[in-house]
């Protein structure tokens, strides 16, 4: 269960990649991302690169949080 990661550019792509690698290393049956994933539209391209490996490792689901909804096009 990953939540409130707030990708905004304050922390580097490498930070998120290390966190994702650590989560994958736990070999879970599934991943659930429960909101507040993206906070800055300019970091949208980070999502697939940083979080895509989760879906390669196990079934992955997410829901949007209130911070995701602040983006111009949260979908």
C-alpha cells in the first residue's frame, strides 16, 4: 500500500525509483496506490517511468486523492 507520494519535483526521480524498487523487493501480491500521487503537472511524465515497474511486478490499482484533483486535468 503506497499513499501520499506527492510527486512534485521537490524529491528527485531517483528517490521515487528507490522507493518503488524497495516496494517491489517485498514481492507483494498486489500494489494499491491510494491518492495524492501527483502534485505537479510538470512531473506527469515521471509517473510511467517511476511507477510503471509496479504493474510489471504485480497487479496494481490506484485511486486519485484530493491533491491529484488540483491538477488541471486529473484524469
